[in-house]
């Protein structure tokens, strides 16, 4: 059986009024001033004022820095060397 998808789909039962459709739509939630999610109540935590100590190690003998992704990788992931420097396996593909 062929179906005409361009034909109008309105049946005789589809005569619901606009007011009835509006009644089915849920009401919008009201936003109160005491909500903690609004931007006015945002405060910066005290963690920002703490000093962090990080030990940075230089590149080790068995590591290299990829010139494309700038990540320090182990020598086992060395794929090739370009004019700019070494490239890792992930960036070579």
C-alpha cells in the first residue's frame, strides 16, 4: 500500500484548541533571590590563596619532547625525526 507523505496529517480528531494545548505545557519555574546557583552568590574559594609546590624534572635520558604535541614521551614512542625535532608515534600517523 502506497503512502502519500506529502498529504496533510490532520484528522477530524485533531481539533484541540490552542488554549487546551497551552494548559498541558508545564509552568516555568520561578527563580528566587536566595538560590545559590546564580552568579551574584559566587565566591572564590580560599584554595586560590594557597601556595603550591611542584617539582619539575628536566627531560630524562630515555625521554624526548615531541615537536608536534609538545608532550614528553619515552624513547619507545619515538617515530621519526624532522627538521624541527623528534615526532612521537601518535603524531606521525
